[in-house]
C-alpha cells in the first residue's frame, strides 16, 4: 500500500490544491515523492503553493467551465504520462434560501457546475490516460451532505448527492479495467471554506492521509470522523439522523 504512495515517477492530478483539503492532498503526495499537478482559479494562490512545494505543477483551470477543463486536459495529456491518480477535490458550498424573492436572477447552479459537472468532464477527459496506466485510482471528494442534505445549502447537497450517484455507476462501468474509485464523504473540515462553521471540525491532513491510504488499497468509500456513523444511522434511524444533519 505505502509502496504505491511513495513511488517516485507517478503523477497525481489534484483539483483545487491551493487550499484546504486539496492542499493537504498535495502536501501528502509531495512528501511521498509523487509528481503532483494541480489546478485552481486564483493564480496568486497557485504561485504560493508552488513555492511551498517545489517541483509541483500548477495550472489555471475553472473546473466549472467545460472549455477550461478541455484546455487543462489537453495540457496535462501533452506533458504528463503515467497518470496514476486523479483527485476530484475542487468545489465550494454556498448557502441558498429558496424562500427569498428574485432567486432566478442569482447564479443558482454554481455548485452543480463545479462540484458535479466539473468532476464528470475532467474524469471523462483523463480516463483514457488513467486506464492506460492501470492500476490507477480516482478519488471523489463528496460530503456527508451528499448522503443527508443540509437545509441551508440545498444546491450544494444536491451536487454532492449527484456526485455519489455518478461515482457508483462509473465504478460499475470501470469494473475489471484497473481503475478503482474511492468516494470520501467528510464531515466539517477545518479549511478556509468552513471558517464560519462553529461546530466540531476535523483536520484536512487527517482526511487526506486516511483517503489516500484507502484509495491505494482500492477501498470504495471513506467516512472520516463523525460521518462514519452516517451509513449505519441511515439504516437504523433515518428520520432522526436526517433531522439532525438538516439543522447542522
Ligand atoms: N471543508 C469542509 O467542511 C468540507 C466538508 C465536506 C466536503 N468538502 C469538500 O472538499 C472539497 C474541498 O473543500 P475545502 O474545504 O478544502 O475548500 P477550500 O479551502 O475553499 O478550497 C477549495 C479549493 O478548490 C479550488 N476551487 C474551488 N472552486 C474551483 C473551481 N470552480 N475550479 C477550480 N478550482 C476550484 C480553490 O481554489 P480557487 O479558489 O483558486 O479556484 C481551492 O484550491 C470541496 O469539494 C468541498 O465541497 C469540504
């Protein structure tokens, strides 16, 4: 298991590596000797990341924009070979109140584009390379809110539920082709995105380490921290857990 993580020549693509959980994945892979390629929308943040982790490759790409993803895939496939790991991490969450007026004038589907369409497009673009260098791995960073929706962020919850569904079907399509898919459903994680959240948070490093180890052994799902109870509670007391998570 550790042998794969520490392999010197293998390339890992991490979306959204400049902050939070993505940055923790980059740090862990960089330490393990991987060639790391990452992307984001903010050139300044990427430049800072490249300074902190010498040798990594950073590129501008908005995963919520299909043309941007196509350009990123073209660039990656022309420069990097032996891609063994894709980590679909980039994404964000906004609170949206559908009882407010004039909602249609707002961008309501940003999370669908970044958290779901972005993953679908990038995975489709890189799958030929992942299959060519099998055994290889894909990590999908979903969320506990993908199992049970939170009331204050309905579109985000829908994007992550959609991602989990996409992951399950894709895993079946890829059966026997040497590409494993690991879905990680974190609870609240201590990242810039969760600054305003006052409840218990786990560290992004813990999420990254746990998930990488699970992915390397082909584990299908990872539930760090408090989400480890979710699948059980969904069976034992679904109404109770739905009410609890809805208000979190
Ligand atoms: N933090 C939590 O509590 C928590 C819990 C469960 C799941 N998650 C999931 O974990 C993932 C990472 O979240 P985080 O908390 O680490 O957030 P974060 O600290 O805000 O980092 C998000 C990263 O993604 C990049 N990004 C965001 N939108 C992007 C886009 N459209 N295209 C390209 N890059 C983009 C950001 O860079 P730029 O801004 O420069 O683009 C940044 O590097 C997300 O998918 C999130 O839904 C987080």
